[in-house]
């Protein structure tokens, strides 16, 4: 099996894995250090950008749940994806049971973790 070259990590970062998108482009996913209690989905996005990252998408969150749930509090965390039927809502991952759902983006009871992506 062919291996990919792992990128260098900064202190506190965790290599999550490589993933491909619908265009056939692949990228590394790296979990950034820090767990943020946020005020809204916009606040979570702003925080992630302020530390040089982005909120994970739903596929990345599934990978985080499957392999790195010990890096999260048993709570729910915003994704960077809005709900396709109404963009006033956004998806989140629940890190105590592994499910995903959506809530209004102004919900104030939330957490956030950031990732960075590097093209392969």
C-alpha cells in the first residue's frame, strides 16, 4: 500500500488523516489545539479563523469522532456546514454519542474546535 508524506505539525496539533473531495483533490486534515466555548455559529467561525483554521466539515467531524473523540469534551461542536434546506441552521457533531444534527446558528450553547487543511 502506498503511503503519503505526512506534513510537519506544530506543537499541540494532531494529524487526523487525508481525505478526498468530490473533485478528486486530496488534502491533509490537522486538528488544531484549543477548545472554544462560543456564543454563536458566527462566533465559532471567527474564533477558528483567528487561530489560522476553519471549523471541520461533517466528514472531518466523523473522522474526529471515530479516531480522536478523546480530544473533545462530551458536548456538541459546530461544523462549517450550513443546513441545506435553511442556512439559518448549521450542522454539528455530538461527541458523547457520535450523532450529527443541526441547530439554529444563533444558538449560544455550543463549542468549537478548528482544523487546518493542506493540499496533497
